[in-house]
C-alpha cells in the first residue's frame, strides 16, 4: 500500500454526449490549497503571529479551486471551444481554467455535487448512528 495519492480518474456522464473526468482523490498539498482559498489571507498581529480569528471565509473561491484541481478533463459539444454548432469536425474542449469554470451554467452545481459525492469517504462510524449496545458504558449520556 502506498501512502501517496494515486491519480485515478473516473468519468461522470452529463448527458447529451458531454462528460467530465474527475480525479478520485486529492493530495495533502491540494487540500491545503483549497483551505487557503477558503480561509483567505490571515491577518498578522503586531507580534508577527497569524490571527486565526481574522479574515473572511470564501466558499466560492474554495469551490472553484476544488473544481480546478479535481476536473482532469471534459468533453462533448457542450464544452466545445467554438460557439457555432453544429460544425464540421470534432469539438475541441475549452481549457479547464477558473474563468471557464465560472462561465459554466448550472452544470457546475452538478459537477461540484458529484465531486463531493466521490471525494467523501464514508465509514460506518461517520454514516451510521451507533446503537446503544455499542456506546461506551462510562459515558454520562448513555
């Protein structure tokens, strides 16, 4: 078993021949990039320390960074770089950039939901409420 993220990609079919290839895992460094976008620059106090209470949360920037990092490819007529359809020849997809992700229609919401579905690791402890028999008898709320 490797402790390094393997770059597996899975296809998400959008319909009408359009698709998006999504990376199935992100690295520690990528998660930190997303977190940095979410939390924004942290203010420094007069002693030179980072003020953890300062700054504003920017969920939009974090979601865009997540999509930029996880979308490995996209294709189909809906992602074509040319606006005139139908046209002769195969469609060449627009590049995966923040600007193009921002310009997507409600498809962006579908892609983001699918990314969340695929990246969340479900475990029995997280997804299933424990029964009384499994609870710690030393807990005061048991």
